[in-house]
């Protein structure tokens, strides 16, 4: 009796593991970042300011998640790059926010929670531009 050969799904193996890890990391990173932001701003009386900071802090995580949603038909290498960026985004953000909140990083709260999301957007934009230019150059070759 011959055994059936099943085609490998596009999200199996290492790519599937990376995808799962990246999704869990982005969700945990978003929750952790907002939690750390709320802890840092616990003495701030302006609820509107805290809401705006919360939206700004969450925005790179939402963008990364949306990129994942739209990446279903992207080549495996491109998706792996996205997943690596999602992991780096989470690790970097939580490390910096945690260092600030727990007193290891001496800076003003506003600057940390403004600069980190901005840098995250830069990272997402630069990697996105590199991926898009790489795809266009392969099509032209």
C-alpha cells in the first residue's frame, strides 16, 4: 500500500512557527506597551492625552498586524521578513518601555512614548520599501 504524499502547506514548518510567534508577540507587545504607557502616565490627569498616546503607541502594532492580514499571497521570504520585523518591533518596544517604567532609562515619559512608535514606523516603512523595491527589481529582471 503506497502512502499518500501531501503537499506542504505554505505556512508549515519554520515559517508557520515564525508566523505564530510573530502574531503572539504583536498581540502581547501591543497589550504590554499600552500597560507600560498607562503605568508611566498614572499621575497624568488628562484622559484625552492618555487616549492619544495610547493610539500612537498601538499604531505600529496595528500596522504590523494589518500587514500580516494582507500578506497571505506574498512570497515566503517576504512573509518571513514581516514576521521577523514583528518580533523585533515587539522586543524593542517592550524593552525600551520597560526600561523606562522600571527606572533604568532616564528620560521624559512623553519623549519615550513619542519616539519609540515613530522609530517603529520608520522600521516598518524602511523594510516595506526594501521589500517592494526588491519585488519590482525581480519582475523587471
